[in-house]
């Protein structure tokens, strides 16, 4: 075995010496150097006059994701131009020169360099990057050497027939390699695309969510169709199963299909959006944090996530506290003794409540939204009072304004000498019993 390897190395060395003994080899080297030099100059010019292709500018934090991607692609202008120029040179000189192996080698090295750089810059998953390096690059190398066709024929000859189905080693390898690659491309494309769509500040939030979901569905549908083609399944044959799939959706998958369609309806009719405070019929409430194709996630103020099927928002009744206007009115109840100066008390409570930073108050606020203190009813032990106020958001969780106001009202009552009544009972002795 060692002798065979040695013989191959000797033969390769002899061939290289023979090729470099001819002037065509040095002409090719000169042309290759000129092509790479011109490509670098043209690339520098393009990156100078087109700022988007500048990698340094693209790395700044205030640049968008699209500009960062374009900035990274700017580094590929020179090698791509060089590979294309070498390809043109090989095609033009194919008949004039009999020995173009140096130019072909340079073009092969350029293509492998571009592929390796793409993996380094755009593939974040370490496992996928390793597969592309140790599987994808050898496949490209064999293809460029025109050896891949022979290898495919050998793998196709290794097959196993099960009934009418023929399984070959080439088919398994093709599905495993390209299936994994398509799945990764689908996930990466979906994540990048949805991130770009959701960062379009010129579009309102609901439009961005609809576009992101449509992009997600379209991406994985396309990946599924491509995967079926790789597996060798005729897409026209899927029409035969259309009726069966329809029956399956109508029976076993009815709930899933209903939630899926309900998700699109919610996004299109704009009844629910991210950040809304929702209260369902059964008392479940929370802030909408995520709208998916199957369910909506509500986050409660105690940190729990409640996953609600989308169908509930279509067939059921719910309260959207912050749908069109996040301003809400609340009230705080309290009681004072009957001998209190109510007119003085009303003004004190209005002033106290107005001092809270989250309560709407001041001359710029409409009169109907300013704090208002009134008598609610006459109780058994005292006068029942209440104060109404407006605030931005929900009076719960981080915005627990009602609790703050109750403490401020208590301190104001104690400071100004107002009594909070306790339950009182008057006992009368109507008839005294004799000894």
C-alpha cells in the first residue's frame, strides 16, 4: 500500500515538472495573477463607492440586519469575479491551449474558498457547519474534478428492492444530505425573514405579524415541496390523496385546522395584537406576548404563561382592555365617619390622588378624566366614598396604582383628622326585670 502511494506521488511530481517545463504553464500563472489582481482592484472600487458593501460599516450596531448581510457579501466580490473570469478564460482558451489544469485548479480552489467562507460567515450552528465542511466541500470538490458522476453510479448500483420500491445507497445519501440542508436553510431563512419583517417600523404591528406568518408558512411549504422532489416523489401523485386529507381535516384534524385558520383571522381583523391585555370568559387574563399559528400566549402578572387556542378568540367572548385606547378608568372605595366635613374631604382626596405620577391630572387633561371624589352611599357605620381616576394601562402587576392610592388616602385621612368608622351597634334596654 505504501509503495502504491509512493508511486502515485512520484507520478504526480513527474507530471507537475513536465507541465512546468512548458511555457503555457507560466502563461497560465501570469493570467491567473492578473485576473486575481484586477478582481481585487474592482472589488475595492465597488466597496468604496457603494457603502452597503463595506464590512466595517456593516458591523456598526445601528445598521439593520439587511445592511449587515450585504456588508458581509461585499467581501465575496473579489473571489466571485476571479472565479467567473477564470471560467471565461477556460471556455475561451479550451481549443487554443491543451493544458489548462493550472487555471482549472485555481478556479476549483476559488470555489472551495467561497463555499468555506459562506459557512464561516453565515452558518451559526456548529453541527451544520461541520457537516457542510466535511461533507459538502468534498462533494463540490469531486464534482469539479468530474469524479462525482462515477461515484454516483457506484452508489446507485448498491440497491435493495422491497416490493415495488427500490432503495439505493445513493438515494439514501441524497435524501440525508439534501434533506438536512433544506431543513436548515428553511429554519435559517424563516428566522432571518421574520426578523427582518418584524423590524420594519414603517408597518404597523399587526401587518408585520401577518406578513411574518405568511412568510413562515410559505417558506416551509416550499421546503416541503423541494424535499419531496429530492425524495423522487411525483408531486402530481399527491392530488390522489387530496380527498383523504380533506376527510382527515374534517374529522381528526378539525381542531388543529380551526385554530390554524383562527390565527389568520385574528391577525387580519386586528382584534388581538401583541401587548394587549385580554380577559376571557372564564376569568383568565394576561398580556398577549406571542401570536402563533395554533395558539396565543398570555402572560399573567405573576409570571405564568397561559396558552390559549386561537379558536377561543373567534367563537367566544373576551374583553380587550387595551385594544384601541390604553387609557382606563378605575375607582378606590373608602369610608369616613358621619360627622366628617365631606366637602373639605373631597378636595383633599382629589389633590392626593392627583399627586400620583401615573394618574391623569392637570389642566391639560379633560375634566371628565381628572380625579373625582364622590359619595357612594350612606352605610350603617359611616359614609361610603369613592374616588375615580384615569391611568395609562392596567391597574395590576407593575402598575398597581390602586394599592398606592389606598395608602396615600389612608395617610391623608389620618393627617387631617378624619376618622375611618368601625361597625357600631346601639343597644337599648326596653324593660327592666325585677329582682
